[in-house]
């Protein structure tokens, strides 16, 4: 397996002081918006997404030396981001009640120097005809099991393949497909009970 990020990761692992800071800065710029996008979709609001993204990027800086080059570096980063977002969302749900809207869009913006909180691109997760329908999908994603919503985000917002998701979750393809089927069912059940419809494409 070859990964274009590995050389930069090795620079981080072999550097210290100012050299490490410069190498890590490049990793930060490369991944900050992708991390924020995942965290935003899973947590459902900007404040929690920023908290989860910050946790992810701090963990990345602290643990980059642990990366063993057995997978794509992006898979390792996504795994940390998903876990951080789920943890933040669960902490929020322990203290608050009611659905929180999830803003959709790809939010890549790789050239942006700060974490973007304004996703403006089209939504690849679900096709809807009205603003009311989009709001209902957002409520559904923030109401179903966060592990299901994170799967839907990885598949339909980030556009990752089953193989890439399997690498992130450290499981086999059969497990990914099974969990996605359950995620589809959970989303469909919510929408059905609230008068909506999903158009997820496998």
C-alpha cells in the first residue's frame, strides 16, 4: 500500500521542536477541514463540532508517533475524528434533550486557513425537494444512533468506499455493509414516522 501522506507523517515522527511544529502544521492544514466536516455531521452543531475537531487534532499531534503505517493515514485520522465526535455528542445528549440540526455539505475548503463553519456545497447524502424535507433529514441524523449517523456521513458525505470505511472501523466488508443496512433502516424508520423519505444510493 502506498499513501502520499506517509512521507509527511514520517517527518513528524522523526522531528522534534520547531521541525516537528512545521511538519505537523502541514498535516493540520491538510486535514483540519475534513476533520471538522465529519465532526459537524456527527455532532449536529458547530460548537460541538469545533470541540470534537479540536480534540481530534490535539490527539493527532500527541499520537502521530504511534501511527504504524499499516493503513492509510486518512483512515487513522477519520477513526479518531468519528470517535471524538461520538463522544462529544453523547456527552451533549446526557445533558440536553431534543434533536439538533445537522448541516450538510462537503465543506472541504482545503485552502482555508481556519476551520470552516459554513458548508456551502451541495448535499450528496440525500436528495430532497423542499427545505422542510432537508430539515427532517437533519433531525433524523441527529436523532439516530451516532454510530449509524457516522457511517452515513463517511459513506455519503465524505464519499468513502466500503473498503475505506472498513479500514477506518477496523472491520470486514460484510460488517460494514450490515451496519450500513441497519443505518439505512434507522434513518428510513425515522423519516417514515415523521412524513419524510430518503433517497440513499448504495
